[in-house]
């Protein structure tokens, strides 16, 4: 019992896990979809605050063993972004991209509750998902607004109808407890952590609830975990528009000879509006895929996360311009790209977490007004403000227990963020950095990529790997110029 207490009970922890969970054994076997990893499952309570209530959940977990056991430093856990991303196979990618870290750490991952191979949430049929994203979110006519609100309410009601006994427990705070159970079952007194995007919030919550269980923590491309989801998401239309207008549009204009979308930013933006208007009037239908204005926006939103995806977006825009004359293989590839943005499973987890974690304004008139303002000012992502926010306005559950991130009792935490990140914008990262006292922020300039590690940027890699491998944190915040910025 002393050994179990050492693994699962510490004066600085949240409440320890009940014994029927802590006595599990992880039965590791090669992962079916990634044989370089081992996979297992663990059982977790539906509600960590009332472990005897409701059926237990299954959490799928994975492991990449340290490649140099003689120099092993411990276990590095990584989580997935979103909310809605799956993390089970991600340790293989991190091990490949950061071999020095993979030599020194067992890298472990998991599909968080609600997604992937863990107990999943269901909110929509495929047809309802397509309807939710259909049409033109810029349309401010009363009929269009009514249709958007009806679809958002239908999504919230579908979650309750199909997964109502699970949905209230899909929260960041519950996931933090799942992580600590996993840590104990691994036999580790402390974990190191790497979390990009939404996983930065998971890490911050875990460090708040279980500070004495953290050895080192790297938070990459940070959610504004110092405030509410509502406040954070209201900042995203600005940052997606900034990335599009200031990074992608000039990039495309400089390559007019290749893509023929205009030789100046003004011409590219005018071309975008013309093409979008044409899709509003006559959407392209390719098999089961409809390409309308919302799909055009969504493709751009997904493709500007990383500059390495700019050429792919440009090729698809050129194909859309010449849809009737491009070859069938190009059309099929473009249609697949349009069809790959989001999914019913992703949105089920996304809305469960964002609507449950923190309070939302429930007055629809407020969201109609904000949606119109964001559509006019930052149309790329601002046009979907009403559709997404109306889901949380209609959400049937009370918010999760409040978690206030302070950094108390944590070792120095390393934070990374680029200045033009479209999804986890720099201004939010600054607020999160201030809240996480004692953290060090690495600002990546000349760059707007989402996810800064692993990277070819030797400045960023050097800072992260000195921290993880040599236990050396920066003495102060610092700046890493991106390679393309010289």
C-alpha cells in the first residue's frame, strides 16, 4: 500500500483515484495501426467526482519505449489538440521528429475520453453534419440566420439524445484526472509533458490539479487557458484573418505565374471574393461532396495552420477555378481535401469540451449581433461565429468545476508560440503566460505556424531539448527568429 500511495497520493494532488482503478494492469500489445507503438486500454470512471455513478469509460493509451534505456530520463506524455483530435498514435510522430527525446524518454499518448478508440461521443449523423456546414455563413438574411440557429440547436440536442449520459463528463478537468491515473499505472511518480494547441490547456489543468506530479512541461501554441472558451474563441476570427491576409495572400500573389490568382494582394483578395460568390450562386458537386462558400472558407482555415500547406491550398484554388477542365485525378484529390475538414466525431468532442468547460453567453440576440460584426470585419472565420456559438448557447449541461491556472508549485514551464498563429493566437498565449507564473515563453517571429516543435528551427529545438534533456530552462523569455525570416 505504501508503494501505491506513493504513486497515487500526494499532499499536493487532487483527490487520489479509487483503488479499483489504481489496481489495473496495462496489457501492452503492438498497436494495430502503428506497430512501432504498444497499445493498451485502461478503465476510468465516467465522473471522477462521483466514481460510483454511471458506467466506466475505456481510455486507449499508447507507448513508444525509450530507444536508449541506459540514458532513460522518464516518461513524456503527449496529448492531442482540438478539442476533437486523436492522440493515440502521436508518440510515433514525436519519436520520429525528435530522436534525441525518443532516446531518453518513453513517449506515451492516449485518445482522450470522447474520441478515437476511447469511449466515443455521438452527436450527429453524417447527413446532419453536412447540413450544419452547408450554405453560406456570411448570409445575414433572417431565413439564413434562422436556419443556422436551428442547425446549432439540433446539434446540441443530438448530443443529449445520443450521448447524454457521457457528454457532461467530456471536460478538460476530467481528462486531467485520466492522465494522472495513466501516470500511476505506468509506475511513474512524475511525468514530463508535451502538449500542442488544445493540449496546452490539458497540460495547464493537469499541472494545476497535480503540480507535484510534473517533472517538466512544454506547452506549444497555447490556448488562452487563463480565461473562458468564449473569450478565447472570440479572438480567433481576427487571428485567422491576419494569417490569411498577411501571410497566405502575399505568398499566393508572389506566385501568380504558377497559380494565376493575381499578382498583388489586392488582386488575390478580389479573386477570392469572386470565386466565393460564384460558389454561393452555383456550388460545385463532385460525387458526395458539395463545394460551397463555407467549404471554401473551411479549407482555407485548415490549410493556413502551416506554411508548408500553402502550396496545396493554392493548387486546390487553381483547380476550383478551372473545375470543368482539370483532370479527374485532380478533381478527386481536391474534393477529398474539401471533405476532410472536421467530422461528426471531431465536433462532438469539440463542442462537449468547449461548451462544458467554462460558462457561455446564452442570449441568441447577442450571438446574432456578434456574428454579424465578425462576418463584416473578419469574414474568413468570423462568419461561423453564430453557428458555433449558438451550439454552446443551447448546451444542456452546467459548466465543469472551475480550474484557475496559476503555476503554483510547478517547475519552470516552457511555452512556445509563433506571432501569427491563426488558431492559438499570440495575444492569448501572452495572457496564458502571465497566468502561468514562473513560465518561460519562446516567441517565434517571422512565422505563423501552429505547432512549433519538433521543428527545423534550431533555436526552438535547442531550447526545448536543453530543457527536456539537460534540465536547463531559459532564465527569461526569449525570441527565436524563424529560418525564413533570417
